[in-house]
C-alpha cells in the first residue's frame, strides 16, 4: 500500500512596504508607494503557485504569518486571497494559526472585521510605547491613543488572540516609565506580549544620531533593570515567560515563531523572505531578493525568486539547533539532538556546554539544557559559544 507523504510546513508572507520608515528600523521595508498592494499580492500568489509545484510532496500548513513591513496596509480582500492560496497550494490546516502584524496607525474597525472574516485569527499589534513623545521620536506613525483604540476595535471585531509588541531601553526611558508601560499593556489583557530591548542598528538614522551623541539611551544597569522588570511585571499578571523576549498567557504562545526556534519547516514568500526545510541532508535555507523590483521580475518570468541557497553541513545544523533552541526557556532536549546528530553533539559542543554549565550560565535538568536565569539577559554571549 502506498502511503502518501505530507510535508508539514509553516508559511511566512513578507509585505515590505510602510507608510514611513521608523528611525530605528533595519527591517527589509521601504516607504515606497510605487508598487500597488494588489500588484505585489498578485506576485505573491504566483510565487506560492510556483513553489507548490516545485515541492517534492504535498504540504500541510499549521501556521501562516503576515509580517513586514506593514502588512496591515493590505486590505482584507488581498489578505483573504493569500489565505485562500495557502489553503489551495499548501493545505492550510482548518485550525491553523493565522497572524497579521498590524500597525495601529493603519487599522479601522471595518478592516479588522474584514481580516477576521478572511480567516486571520491572531493579531500582533505594534504598540512599541504608550508615550506619544517617544513614539514621535521613534518615527512611528501612530499615537498611544490610536494603539488603545486599535486594541479595543480588534476585540470588538472578534480577535480572541492579540499580541502586543513593546520596546524597552528607549531614549529617555527610565525603569519607572517602562514599568508603567508594562502595566498599561497588562491592563489591556492581551494574550501575548513581545518585549524587545532597543538595539541600534548600523545604517539607521538612530545609528547616526547615537554616533553624534544625540540619543539619551539608558545605561547598561538601567537597561538590565528594565529587562528584569519585564519578567517580574508580566509574571505577576500570569504571563508565561517562554522565550527570551516573549510572554504568553497559557495556551497562547506563538505557534508560528516556535517553528523558527525549533527548526521546523517554513516557506517564505515575498521580497526578502527566508525559507528553511529540514531536508535534504541536514537542512536547506534560501532567501528571496530583498529589493522588490527583481523579486517582481523573477516571479513575472515564472521563476522562483530564491537566492543564497545553502545546504547545511552537520555542524552548522547542530549549531543552529543549540542557539535557536536555547532561546526557548524550556531549552533543548539533548537526547533528541543525539538521535538526530549522533556523536557530533559530544564532539563539537561538549566543551562549551561543560564550560557554560560550570559558569552557571547553562543548566541541565531532566535531560534538557537551558539558559540559567542569570544568563537570559546576555544570552547572545552564550549563543556565540555555539557558532
Ligand atoms: S513600521 Fe515596522 S517595518 Fe515599518 S519602518 Fe516601522 S519598524 Fe520598520
């Protein structure tokens, strides 16, 4: 009897346009109105069709994520057409988690209701700060009031799974201001909170402002205090701290993002989108061109727009398994890694594990290796030992 093989893969859609570029942002996004959303989405649909035809076996998709950029610049009918294509070409599952990142400055009640009707069931709301002066300094297009209104409109439209994104260690921000932001967030009772520390990225206006000494950034001690406050405040409101910067009410962890941290399959569509499949060999990664024009040209010519295709070597795959898996506070299951990678686990990483455990930065319990509570704050230093 022939058993049909189904490949489980998550789906990511990149919408690389914003109304205005935020001053700290180094994401692949442009404030460029020359490409109409409908034209871009037509290319996305074509790319999905081309990719589905190139897959070695039919797919089943547990999650679909619209990221950007500002995907909430897409109208509900365009979002709905992508969801339909995900169902048609990749077997989007009936109970799939379908998330859209939304900028509060782009939402209306009607649009939110349209997203729900189209099949979006999770909203990731880019609030970032509840302080208007800070929002303006960041170059955001919305006010705190608009974020609060967007949240309540989303509830009104039937969203029962809403995440709020916040940034700490902002210019001029004190631990007291950050505590108050966290309290305002928990007052809204979202299902999920992502709280990232601001990082100043080369090439951004903030990078140049910092070089000129124009950004009053908090010092290391204050930034560390804000990081600690995040866990304390959200923990008091019954949020589980499950990833370095992510917190969720029970049952509401981001299913899509956990796929990245667990090295699950995902296919990315749109300019700059990344993809990863666990087979062949130890896995393959590729990405699409960052720039929209060559992406559109490739797809118009019925070519898959991928570039930088990389077959992973055993050591690279194992390294990824550690530094991605250790982002989750539950850590990595060592016996599963030995099953998958064999003696290479011992050969390549026994020494750093011993050293980091000796320093109290990693802890092993019940066969799982995870960051210790004191290491979470400087996790990147730990991860660098696995690269
Ligand atoms: S809205 Fe998001 S993607 Fe767009 S510029 Fe601002 S931070 Fe970057």
